[in-house]
C-alpha cells in the first residue's frame, strides 16, 4: 500500500465545555506490486483496496496521531501549536485555557483512507 496523496487538517475548538484539538487526514492510496521489474508498472491498475487494509491503515494513522498528542502532553512542548491556534482562532477563550491547555485539551481524530474505485 502506497500513499499517493495526503491532506491533513488541524483545528482547535474552544467553548465553555472544553478545549478540543481536531485532526483530520484524508489519504489516497494505491496497491503496489512488489514483484514488478519496471517502476512504471509497480502500481496495479484498477484494484480496489480491501476493507481490512483500509481499516488497518486508518487505525495505524489514528494511533500515530494519538501518540503525538500524548507526547505533547507528557513533554509540555507545544509542537502541534495548540496554544497558537487557540490564540488566533478562539481568542475569547484564550485566557481561560492558556495556562493549562496541555492538560485540558481532548483529541478528536478523523482518518479517511480511499483508493481506486
């Protein structure tokens, strides 16, 4: 399985109920033939990606994103720029969450894997 195109999106949503970091990834994949001699013929044409492969890819990507957010919380380093996005796009709630956003934010992850149809 080879990723041909990935479209990641991140958003921070803040309200009175809490702070949520939303991650959305749309991925387009193709199945690659490991036995082909020429690089032009390595992609198998018109082969649908099996549902089990899609589910496993989605689960794998979801767990990677979740591990990134857990690493951010445990190290205290805001490498996903949650605080900056909170300031830029949710300023009315910035002062409520700016000091303890790492311990308060929840994670919402959406992964969509598609392939040839």
